[in-house]
């Protein structure tokens, strides 16, 4: 039994009181385990260091999981009050390395560790209070307030695992050994690998909404594939098995690496797996907080690019094509060994749930003849992360999976010694960029399967596609492109044109348009689903989306950066995820802030209006457009700026409220109507008349 | 204990299996009790007779409650297959006497009783099967499929009560006595009534969504009123107390009756309560199936107009104003006597739940000094039926309450001996037109409360208001009124102009417009919420609605029949509730059928298209307009006409599907686009381009 990690709770049950107790226990176990894991860092100084240049310093991660609870609870309007707006802004984004997560440390003034520890305590008490007091009916479903608590817990479980990887990447002198964090002591020679047949079968993946364990958005829906007979390696590839590839100079031979792999070699000058430590002619092995003799019988930790290179090397040597398994093939293996789900699965049968704080021999955990089907290290797949049929984002976390649906994120299968909670559930699905390090290795297969290559990645999100059509598609009813018009009008009124902010930038069209006039333009949106489009236009040079014609029939549309004439502007623009009601401090010194169709979608528009002047330069311009369509799903009625009657039964209009709020710090210099049309189908449009107001900072 | 009727089930619980058993038992009790109640009718012949000229023959009611289950289950897409489309059309509508419920018997070819009995059996088996197999989590909420089953059961409970009234109205020779249906045997002199004080208090009504008993839409929401001290009669008004009014010639003296009351007297020539039977100089009393000596100590059964007349009579006599209680005052009485809800309430303490099959003495059931606070007979209120704050229709039954929000339906308070199920729950609210007979009497109060008079009845339903604005409001973006344009185009293509059908007539504008050309136009809509608007324009001469400006701020708009120029057309139009996929047989012989924006909102558009030719005359014209916005919330994907890819990956467009389906029986003679604009707020519009196709019957 794991001393450290309890199993996740079920969503159903008969007693809400008992369920609250179970959730509380599971929350405490998670929250305390997370803090325990950070004891690996030698002292508080280390929290300000990065273990990876592309990532945040460790203090970010320490604060992040606590702010996550508050940010999601605020976002879902379950609570109204922030605990520490500054922390909840600077600790807000980031696990995967995305272009819109700003990891440039000079942009952050990290707080003192004691303040963060104190903050974590307050959050813990707040969550405890909610666990006892939130409305609760069983089963807990994804629209229950309690789901957000479970989301926070499972999110922290993920960070327990990823933080352990970051700690392991820290220089040895910055970490310390924790007595309770026992390494496996079974070290020896690697067993000879062999191939085993998996018979033809149909694999059905995807979890039903009624499943009684918490799930992330990407786990739900349906997927079915007929998997033809194939062979799989009996064991994960061990350090011993991988050694041959290294010794044969595998890292130096271009033929084994694809373009992405070659780029990785070039950037890192890697000559061997990252957790191997060169020791004369031999290699030692970096465990969590120590360097030990090479455990040849443990699985090798590699990224997907290294795993693929090994497969190409072995294919050449044996004259047979070895591949990483597809997601469906892994499903077939799992089915073949009659894998049980967590709760029915005894954790002593696999190296997971922090029973050890290291890998263990690849020939230790036998699943009906195939070893380590789950546990030990994650296994890279050749299948990119994709949504199953019926995929839907969860409104509280719409960017958990969607940014990974880019055909660049490879699935990791199984689980590792550091996995717990949702990570060890049978239906869970995680993916990383191929150069990323995790507690991940691989097994290989011999398979005749044909994989789909999707080519250009067309936006699969209906709402994002609709916005792409709005910003990059055709015009209708003689109404000009709204993003263009807004950018033109805003540029006309701006006195200085050094730096502009496009707040609520959606798919980024106006951000680029503003860059025709401004030296630097930052586009910010709350939703990474949207920010990703502008970001992709900048990095990949195109936007591709579906334009709905009738029912489910749509046309694929692709617009390139050349067609748009933005090629020369792209270095002027950048895209970031951000909350307009709680922007990070480094977003400042603007000559223009443009907020198009934003204010009536904010959870607290007043917060935005009361502080935006601080981010504007002298003579700076604020442009607001909105049709003032207040709705409770976006903004609780108490936070509406207008569109209601006050206590004296006086009708409050939004434009009057804006004048009231902004008049102290701004002068209203222009007011006009500006139409826009959003296409829903070839026959159905939203035709809206927004009010555009231009405010000059006094 | 009632031998006949068990108490309703709770919505919560720990075991779904047990809950299914409870629902099944409750369903059987209800369904069998309903059939038992119809044994009062002497033989099968009687089922073809009406007990009230304004109502259907009894066979309708016998079939109606069974078809209700199927119609609602189809409507909610819980089942796809009808059991008997013909029965489910002719038995579909009707409890209250609404202008859109067609009770003209020549329009119906009623089936044989044995067929209806057989049908009831099949429905019972189907419902039994669903009770066991529908997905079920506890608590059952109003979006659970099982809610529809409970809705069917509670609907039948209502008809148990109203059918007993109809049976009691049947001539004595057409009914028989049922041994088990025992009358109360306590008959005697009426007690002297007196007034009791109810102290000032705050009354809060309205049920929370989490309440653990089934509720109808009108019970949910919030209502609060400060009720000043008032006096209430200790007893319900007995036959003995009412006798004085009758003997004093109360039914002949116009001063005691308002306009509606005078009209009632004129139409009925009533001289005494309807269940009193003149016997020489004296009166006897019609019980369910027998005539008995006048029970002076039982409550009088009267309609609201008679109750109000009595109050005016007594006011004049005593020099004090007596009124019927308001809903809030009744709430104060209920609060004062610490009324318990059903389940905590022992039915032997009140005359309800069919413990007797008659009233009983008004001085028998004491609630802390006030008698018959619930039970015996319903008590007419002076408050019209209105929705509480936060009122929402249930999607399966959007016309349960909304047609009664017309200030013409008075609430009935308490419950009667024939009430069971939801009818005896503390939060239930029912209302009837004031001339209607139920098992209802009254108590009176002396009160200084000021009641609200709402004047014109503005549409409170947001969607209906939006449609009123669409059909009767302003035009936008230079796009003409859509209903006018459709009517014009359709009239142009019609060869003969005797009779037209406006199918999916919504708020009725096009129905009136077509009447400029056609001698007779019938408007049909699935939703009574919509049909009610056209019907009100015809009967009351105006349409009044809210036009949203911004957020919750809206303008009241009123359009009169004179302004529209429809005064002379009103006798040409009629409005009916109906299902386009299962129209009643009497809707036929049309020269024009116009289906505007209908086909993509039908649950099975093919059913409509395949049979509509049968309802058209020779050379008849079918006009279809639609933007083809297929959506699963209206139409399961398997029933979409177009907007999908078929098995061979061929895109199927709706216009091509229409050509395929209709070409055998129709010739396509005209095709054009026709725009329309629906206002959501003063700044936000739906701008749509429908396709209008004109088909001539071959």
C-alpha cells in the first residue's frame, strides 16, 4: 500500500455527508502530498530557480495549484471574492509550454515563499469550507459545483507528477533526499525483450458521462477501431536495451531522427537520455534526488523523439518495422490482459500511485504475460491527442485539452510510479509535445495498421470556427469586417503608436490589423481556444476552419498569412492567455487598449474598468465596443453595468454607467454605432449593432 | 385510510431499484383508479355523451390520459415510435375550455370503446417497461426522463378529479353507484359561521427546484407578500348558509353579479347551485351517482361567480365587505394553523385523497380552530393565476400554466375529497375560469388588502414576446415583415381561395393576413403559448408584449386589431393547438397550406411531408419556408431531411430532399430566398435568409 497517496473517490454514493468527508480526506491527502513533494527542493532559494529554461521557476508551480482552485471557482461564479488577486494572476497559467504562457522571468516580481505558504493555507481553509457547504447531490456530475473542487484536486495530482519530473531535472546540489521517498532497490541486468502476439479485436474507447470516476473532457465521447493482429514487446525498453542504441552512436546518426528530432538534437546537443549521467566511459542514473548505479533492468526515460529514433534504429538492425503503439493498439493490449480500472485494481500489482519514488525492474509486474501494461513509466504512443466523437470542453476549463489537439502532442499511455488520482484511471488520456520529458519510456510494436494523417489542422471547435469565419471569412449584408473597422477607428484616435493591447482578441484578426500602425501589439483572450488561432497564424502561417453551410455540412476554409498581408507584421504581435478582470502586472504602458465585445462577457466588468487607466500611457486611448447584451451565464446580475432597474426603479443604461465610471479618469471623445455580422449557417446570421466609444486618458 | 389512493412518491432516495418499484406502484394505483372512476358511467354508450356541452364526450377523457404519456414521451424524444397515431391526435388536447380545443363532435370519428381499452393496456405495458428501463439517478429532477412518467401520472391524477365532476354532471340515468365509492353519512344542520382573526405576517410562497415532491411549472419560483391582519370565516360556506342567498332571490338580483356573472346567468338561467335539485319548494342534492336529502352541513359547490355574488349579498346585508381570500391570505391561514405538507400529513385529518366520494360536514375537520383549511371542497380565491418570480415552463408541457396567466383564471385553494397526488401537496396551485364547476366552494374574509389590477395583459413569456415583436413590431435593416410577405406570396400562387391553413402560425399574424384573400383561415401551432396570442387578438382585440431594449429593460408595446385593420377579418380566422406531424383528421380540404419556418423544428418532418397532400384540394398549394437550421434539440439527427452526409459520404441538402419527397405528388412552381429579422435586443438581431418554395398538388 502506498503510504502517501489514497485512491480517488467515486462520484456516486448514498450519503452526501459521507461523500463530503471522503472528498475532504482526498483533498487533504492531495494538497499535503503536493507540499511534501516540494520538500525535495533544498531551501527557499531554489523555489526561484528553473529546472528547465522553457518553464517557470518552481515557486510558480507551488502557488499555481492553489490559485487554480480560486480562479476556477471565480470563473464558475461559485465564489465572488478573490483571496489574493495578484497571486491569482501571476500563478494563473502554465503546465505545457505554450507560446501564450509568458515564462520570461523579468515580467514577474515573485513574492516571498512565506507569503505563498500562507496563501496556500487560506485556500485550503476556503476549499474545506466549500466541501462542507456547497450544494451536493449524488452522483456528482460535471455541472455540480463540487465538480470544480474535484477538478482542482485532480489538477494538483497532475502537478504532483510533473513537479517530481522538474525536481529530478534540478541540479543535484539543489535538491535533498526525503527519507519517506523510497527508491526501488531491485537493480540488475536487463531481461531480453521479445515480441508477443495480440489477436485481432475491436477496441472501444471513451467514457460515458455516467461513469462514477472523475474525468477530464478528452476522456468522454466515443471511439471505435478494429485492430488487426499485431505484436508488442513483452517489456518496456530498459536502460540496458536502450544502451546498445546509445553505444552505436544513435544520437549522432541523422537517419534515425525526423526533422523535429534533428531540431531537438541541435538545440540540446543530447548524446544520451537526459537522466543518464556520463561517468567516464559508463553511465550512471539520475533518480529523484540522487545519482545511482545504472539500473539496467529499469525502463529507460526518454522523450518521444528519442523513442522514435530507437525504433528506426532497431527496425534497420532487424529488418522489421518497429513502431510505437497506437492508442487503439494499446487499448487492445489492455483488453487482452483484461485490465481492471482503479478501485478494482490492487496497486501492489503495478508501480504507480507513489508506492515507490522511482522506476523498478521491467520484468517485475506481469499482466498475463505482458509487463508494465500500466505503471513504472508512461509509454509514448504514435497517436496524436485528438478528441473522441462527441468531445465537449468543460466550461470551467475549456483549454485543458483543446490546445493539445494540434497533431503535435503525442499521447502517453499507461501511467508511471508518480501517477495517482485520475492519472491512474483506465480512461485517462494525457499527451505532451514530443520533446518533453516526463516519467515516460516506451514499448514497441510490429503492426500493419495505417495511421491517419490529418494534414492541415482545421479548427474542430464549433464556436472558435464561427469566430474564425467572423474574423477571417466573408462579409455579409454589406457590413464590413468588424475587426478591421475597429482597428482602423482605434488607430485614427490614438496619438502615440508604440504599443497596443487587443483585449478579448478572440482569434486575433484585430491584433494583426493594429500592427499595421503600432510597433507592438499584444492580443489577450481569456480562452486559450481562441488565443491559439492568432498564435497559429503567427507561427504556422495559416488559419484553417470550418464554415457551416447547413446542419452538419460545412466548407473547409484556409487563410494564409500571405493572403492577409500579415507576413511582415508577425513579429510585432504576440498572443497571451489572460483574464481582463485580473491582468498580470507586466501588461502595461499601452498607447491603446481596445476591448471589443468584451465588457458584457466579463464576470466583473467593473474590476476591469476601475483599473485599466493604470495600464495606459499619458494620452492613451481606450476603445470599448459592445452591444451590451448582458446575460447571467456570463455576468451575475449584481455585476451588470446596465440593462436593469435600480432600487428606485430607474432604468440604468450601460452607456450611462460607462460615463459614470470612466469620467473621472477619461474624456469621452467619440461615440458611434458599428455593425457586425456573425455567420451561423449559410442562411442564419447574428446581426448586431455594437456601440463603439473612444475614451482618452486625462 | 383511503382504500383507493396511495400517497405520491418522493423524488429522492438511496436506491434506484426501490424508486422504480415505488413509481410502478404509484403508476398502477393511478391508472387503475382512473379506470375504476369511469365505471360510474352506466355503459359504453355513455362514453359517447357529453356531460357539458362545452366539453368533449367522455371517451375523450378516457383515452386522453393514456395518449398524454405517449405524446409527451415522443415530444421529449424519449421514445420514437407512436402506438396509435390516430388516437394520439384525437385524444390529444383538452381539460380547460380553450378556444383552441376543438370540441365540435362532428369533427371526430370516435373509436370503439374496446379499442380504447386495448390501447390503454398497451400504453400501460409501455410505461411499465420505461419505469424499469429508463436511465435513473436520484433525486429525479425536471430534466430526468423519469420526470415525464411522473408528469403523466400526475396529469392522470388531475383527470381523476375532473372526471368525477363530469360524471356528477351526467344525467342520473346514465350513471351507476359503485359500492366502494362511499358517500359520507354525516348529514345534519349547518353550523353558524363566524369570523376569526389571522394576525399580520409575511407569506412566502413558491417551491424550490430541490423540493422532493413532483411539481408543476407554476409552483416554482418566489413570491413574498406582507399580509396585514384580516378575518376569515371559520367554516366553508355550507349549503345551509348559502340557502339564504338563494331563497332571497340572489340569482335574480343583478346587483350581486358582475358582467361575467350576468353573462353566466344569462347563458345558464341558473337559479341555484348546479348540484342542487329542485324538489317542490325544497332542494335535494346531487351526489356522485345519486340524489340525496340536502346535506345542509356540507359545503356548497359553486363556481367563482356564484361565490362572489354571495359575498356581495352578505356584504350588503351585514354592512361589511366580504371577499374571497387572496392567495397570500390563504397562505397566511395555512401558516397560522401550521399546515403540514403531504407525507407528514395524516389523511384522516381532512376530507381528501378519496377517503370519501363526497363532501362531509364543514365542522368536521378542525385545523387549530379553522375548519377545512384543506380538503372537502376547493376554495375559490380572488387572486388570478400568475407565475411566481422566476417562473419557467417545462419543455415537455409548455402550456400547462401559461394559457391560464390571462387574469381570467382564478386560483382554487386547498383541495377536495376527490384530490390526490400533486393536488393535495402544500405547494400545488390550480386555477379555473370563474364559470367552471369543480368540487369547489368558498370561505370568505374581511380584508383591507389592495389587490393589483394588471390592466392589459402583457405577454410575460420572453420567447413569445420576441415572436410578437417579430410579427407585430417594427422592421429592421430594411427587411419587410416576414408574415406579411409570406402571406402575399402564398396568395399570389393560390388558384382557389376558400380555405387556408397557416401551419406553425406562431402568434398568428400571417393567419390574419391570409384572411385578406381567403374566406377561412385556420392557424395551428404546437405551442398554446403562441396560439394564445392570435386567439387573444381575435377575442380581446389586442396583442400586448415586451420588446427588449438592453438587459432586463424593455418597452411595453400594444397593437390593436383596429390598427392592424383586421377587425373585419376576425370571423374568418380561428386558432387551434395541433401537432404538424400528427394533425387531427378534421383539418382538411385546404386550397393553401403554408408552413413557415416549421419543418426544421418538427420531431419528424417526414411524417408531415408524406401526408400533407391528403389535406389539400385539387390544385392546392403548399408553401414551405425554412432556413434549414437543423438542430438536435428539435429533431433527432436520424429525422433531419438534410444538412448531413449519407453513408456514401454524399452531402444531402434539404432542398434536394424536399424535391425527392414531394415530387411524386407536387410540382415545384416557385423558389426564392426571403429574409427575416428577429429582434433580441435593440442592438442584437437574428438575420436569416429562409428559402421559400411553392409546390402545386399534381
